[in-house]
């Protein structure tokens, strides 16, 4: 990533307060204080971010995880083996649910019990947990949407991620033209960072996740066929994951939702033939986060250019007034536009 700082929504960070240009109160007639240089301001913001993340303990870090069986190890799925793949991972989820219940973690047990009735391309109940759920008939789909989640998504919070997948699947099913078959893949295929953590401000988790996302895309195309139109819908930190793998992902469309940045200065810098889309709701707090990137203590912190800025060059579409978790809310402008993108109705996408 580049070292150049890019600030969203104007040229100054919106920290609140009144007075001088740097937010320091001034008495009448006093000379303005020197404004910090961009480099000093950038480093100060990033240092504060890292220090706060280290100082605030993660609630989930101290929580003991329930026991779970090792995941089923299977050959990559094909149309002929898809039913067997689903069955093997369902059986694993059932066993994980039983073990979690015996451990006393009834919430985890309930989540895994639900997944044990689902179409699973992958499942691992150990630790925070991983799962890849399919909604629809993947083997016969013409258009497939893969959802890539952001921070604080694991089996314990899987319900809210699943709600987004269900909302998109319902709308696609309702609005797809006659003869067009669709499927949605909810991919919790990596250990997401915590919202309050140092990991959420760096690309480390994304770099680990990108090869797994490439494998998932490969498997989807192996099952659905090379002709399938595949869209990646990447939320929050998930947009960093999609960006890290973009150059090697066989995707037709990549949508960045509530993105903190991608690590690239421009959409062209992602080096992909996919169309790059971006959206941010008016109520999304990410809009108030400085879009910065700098080396700090030997680590690159921040993700640089704002994907909805004109300079980035993505196809920006309307997301309405929603907040950071509202991109798939039923009836929202963002869900309507995401549906059009997946269905290939790009001229109908509103901006």
C-alpha cells in the first residue's frame, strides 16, 4: 500500500470541537496555532488507533470456546458430489452442536443446529468457527452472489450474517427474469478481526483470507459451470479481503460496501477484469473514518483511498440513508441496487 494519506469528506478529520482549524479553542485576536503537517497528523491518528485497540480488551478473547470435532476433509465439490459434500458438513455441524450443548454453550449449539439443516460447502466449529452456506440450487445457477463479511462475524454472530444472505436470496428469487436461476453463498471462510482490535486496521487477516476466497470462487465455478455470472459483495473489512485477492479472482462484479479502503489508490489498482462497484450509506460511520495509510511500528496501518471518492474510479451506486449494517435491509436502496448488479441489470442501478 502507498504511504500517501487520503482524507475522506474534505481535507480535515472531523473530530468535533470549535475554535481554530485544528479544533483548538482560541481567544479573540490570538494568532492561529500552526496546523500539524499531514504526516504528523496521519501518524497521530494511526498511533491513537493502535494504542486504543491494544488498551481495550476484547470481550470475545477471554471467552472459552466450546469443543468441536475437526472439519470434514473432502475433495473439491463437483455437480456429482455436491449432495455428498452437503451431507458431510451437515453431519459435522450436528456433532459440533451436540458437543457445544454438553459444554453448556447453548447459543452456539442452536446456531450449529440450524446449520446442520443447511446446504454447507464447508464447516468448522472450532474456535470462532467457519461456515459456507448455500442458498438456492448452486449446481444449476446462472447467477451467483458470494457474500464476504466484515469484522466481528463468527458462528456466535452468524445469525445476523445469515439474515443478509436470506434477504438477498429472497429478492433475487422474486426479481430474477423468467428462466434465470440464482444462488447466494454466505462465505464465513476466514477468521474476521474484532472491530476493536489492531487486526481490523491492517491487511494481515485479509492476506490470510484471500487464498481461501480464491478457492471458494474456484469451487463455485466448478459446481455451477464456467458460464456462471459471479458477483462478490464485500462488506466492511470483507472489502479488504476481496481487494487482496481481486487480481486472482474469477469474478464478474465486485461490490465494496461500507469499505474502509482497499489498500489501492484506484479501482484500476486492484488489477482485475471485474467491474468494481462501491457504496456507502449516509448513516454509515465509516464515512467519518479518515482514509489513511501509513507505516507504523513496522506495520502498514489503514487502507488508503476512499472507494466512493471520484478519484478512486469505482462505479458508485446509491445506498440510501442506512447505517453500516443496513446494506441488505429489505426495501433499502442498497439491496435493490445489489440485486440489479447480481442480475446484470447494470443500467437500472441508481447513483
